[in-house]
C-alpha cells in the first residue's frame, strides 16, 4: 500500500478532498498543481504553470485543467470537477473517485459502472511539460475516452475573462493540436501517444470559482477557454499518454520519457523520503540562474529564505554543487553589502538587514554538514564576507550601521528589514526599527565566525582589524537586551525604549554557533520560548499572553497581514529551537526533540501532501495556512533530522 493514500469515502467528500493538494515543480521554476479531486481551488492551480520570462518574472497558467469523459453506449460520464457561483459543482466527477496513491507518482483511480480508469501524473524535471498516463483497467464494452483541455494563458497572480483578443484558432500537430491564445506567449502543444480525433469547438466557460481565493478576500472568478476535445478509443488494459508542453514532441517517445521521469523520483514511501522529494523541488537551474524558490505556489526567490533554507534543502541531500551554485548566484546579485531579497516588477529589492548575516550562518552549516575546510571557505568567500562586515560597520542603505557600542542599528520609516516584514497600508505591522535582538545575535555570530576563518587561514590583517569587536558587542548586547529583574530579553530597542514582547527572535541569541550570552541566561530564554511559543508545528511568532495575539490566520488580506507575525506558527524556527535545546540540555533534551521531529510526519498527509506548509495557526489544532510547500519549512525538518543523527553519533 502507498505511504500516502486516500480512499473512496475521503475522495468523494469534497470538503476533505479540496483541502489536499498536489504539487510538482521542475528546474525552470514552473509547476503542476491541483487538488486530489482534480478541482482547482486556487488561481495558482493548473496542470501546466510555467515561466514566461520575456513577459515578466512570474509563472503563467497555460493549461488550467483537463476534463476526462468516459463514453459507453452513447452515455457520457465526466470525471472533471469545477466550482461555480453559489457553491455549485459541475461536472461532479468526484463521485467516481475510488482511490488516490502518491507512490511513485500521483495516481487517481475512477470507477463508473464496469469501467475502471486510472490517471497518473508527472511534471518533467528539465522542461516545461506535464505528462499524464491513462490506463483502462477494466471495461466490458466499447469505450471512448474524451479529453477536453481548459486554457487560461494568464499570470498566476491574475484572473482572466472571456475576450475578443483571444486567438481561438488551432494548429494541427502529430496526434494533437497547438494553441496560442495571446501574442507573446509560448504556444501550448497538446499531443497524445495515440492518434485521436480532434473536434474544434471553441467555447468559454464562465465564472469558474476558486474557493481558496474567495476565503482569502481576493478576486475568485474567471472564465476559462475550452478550444475543443479529443476522442480516443481504448481497449481494456490499454494505456495512452498525454503531453502538454511548450514544444512539439515525437509522440512515439512519450512512453520512454514517462518511464525515465519516474525513475528520477525519490520515492515518497516514508517520512524522510517525502521531505527529500519535496526539497528537490525548490531548486531552479538554468543556463544563467541557480536559485532556490522560497515556496509554492506563489513565492519566487527570496534572499533571506535562501540562506536559511539552503543547507537543509541541499546539504542534507549531499548536494554540494547545488549549494555552491545558488550561493554564487546570490553573490553575483549583491548591491554593496546587501543581497537581493526579492524581485518586484523585474527590479531587485534589498530591504533585508538580516539576509547578509544569515549568509555567515549558511557557511557555518557548509563546514558542519559537508565537512569543508575553514581555510578553503575563507579563500572562496573572503571578499564577500569582508564586504558585508565593512559595509555594516561603515553604514549602508536603510540606515543599517554599526553603532559605537558595536551593535547594529537598522531601519527607517515605512520599511521592515527583519523577517517580520509584513507592511500594510504603507506601515510595518511589526515595526522593529532600531536594535533588533536577532540582527545583533547574527552580527555577533558573523564577526566571530569570520575571525575563526581568518585565524585558520592566518589572515593577520583581518584579525587585527576586527579582533576587538566581539568583546565590545558581547558586553553591550547583554546590557542592552537582557533584563535581570524581568528575567526576560528585549525583542527590540528603539531610542532607549525596550520592547519586551515575547517573540521567537531571542532564540537566536541561544541557537547560533557563537552566542554573547552565558548558559544561565540562555536557559531562561529557552524556558520562556518553550512555555509560550513552542507548538507541535513550530514556534509562535507572538506569545498567546500578549493582547495583540492572533490565533487564527484567516480573513481577507488586511486581516491576515495583521495576524501573520502576531501568533502565527512558523515551522522554519523549529530546528533553531532544537539546536538551542540540545546545547543547553544535552542528552536529557533528546526526547523532546525526537518527539517534535516525529510529530511533523502527520503533515505529510495534509494540505500540500508530502510537504510542509509555510505557516500554521497559533491556536490548536494548528491548521495549515499559506503556501502548501515552503522551502525553509521543509529545510528545518531535514536539518532537525540531521541534528538528531549528529547528536546520536557524537554521544556514542
């Protein structure tokens, strides 16, 4: 039996089936995604969602859906599912669903009368192409399979409506047809492995609804274009393959490619393999770009997320070349000491004071997880490390600068520079301008690590320039952030005003390889984090004791913006908690960390199956929210596993 599977009673229950989603991406950053019922619930869903870089930096939905209809004795049974206004579903193909399995690739089985049809789906690793294999497992009379594609040809963040600009014509292909709805788009080549009759009857389907967009307060209706349909005669036991891609292919090669693609997949037959499988999907490789996607289906590449997630995504899988390639791409995009944090309208944005400091931590993981030599790391990255340190000491954009007391001040009006970076109505929701505790913990760690590398490499000039800085930072850090009377650490200090809001940011003063705090203080911080922030899905972004705490991440964009860092649970923090916990509690803390790791196995069967979501509600039962597969969430659990293995080896 497949590790991830669902039975008839679950599949025919749309409330259940629509909350479970499939996703497969490829090296271009494109993807294929829908619910396990085959009903699209998001504007981001689609069977072929691919980059169109000459148009913008986003993905575009070309093939939105594909309806399958079985015809016997002039009776038609449509397996498709779409939602229309007033909660009306038409067709209602989910009633024919019998089984879903995920190993080695997603497979859905339908049954109507004496007909049993299976559908297996995969997304090609190195090209923009979705392949679907249909097999007629059982039938007692002549059977026709009708395939009707639904096209969108629009940006993933937008919706489309019926219009007169759409090109409704087609071009015949070998066993298929080609459509290009709008000038500038790549044509969509739709082909079958078997000769089929194509009937061109262009039509629009109006007011298709996406329930998740409606819940999120976004526009949620669009019109989809169906150019026509293909009829194929099938015999019992026969399989056919469908290919939808950006180039025409030889239909005789579809079977070979399909089988070759299956062999590349890491089997999702257990918890750890699901994580490894998910991790592979975040890496983007092309002739001029090696990057890490922050999450699917709507995130692009983010600098902060890249450095935090990269060790878990690559090094835990022994992918050192992938690690280095992404690092090189990030360095190439630097502006002074800052890394690009994200792109908007083809313009890089650098507003992340912590991203350059996370780069130091990423290299520390390179040494730890890949066994790299410190001297070679200094040789490879010395220039970049010094550029960052000198830039922060002298001062750079966004008022990021080192004060005379050694601490880093960062921030200016209207800009959110830390990972708590939501801006609503032009104002940061969690304003943390000034001295943020994790920025300064990262700064201390960065300076100490650079000195460690320079010492190993014998770089006396650098050591002379920086050797006095750590002690200065350490002394000021303690007096600035720790309050012995409160037995608490300040989250941020601005103009001598200390904010003692309980957030997970103080954790990094404990978890990072170099800490300015004594063990007694670290233990007290961890006690607070555990009692007020720790959940089975990660750490809350704000203590429930705070009057501003929001336990549910629901509502429209404004509501969710106000809740995102006000109690929402983030899985990416969990490996840092584990690292800090084991440092303080040693072998005695192992039981808790093992329990945390195993608790995450349940999410393999939720939301984005086989992956870990972006965030979870702060309140139990900690329902999945946000993106269905997030890089730093997956990376955190993989690194958590690495920490457990390492601890086990070191204590034997």
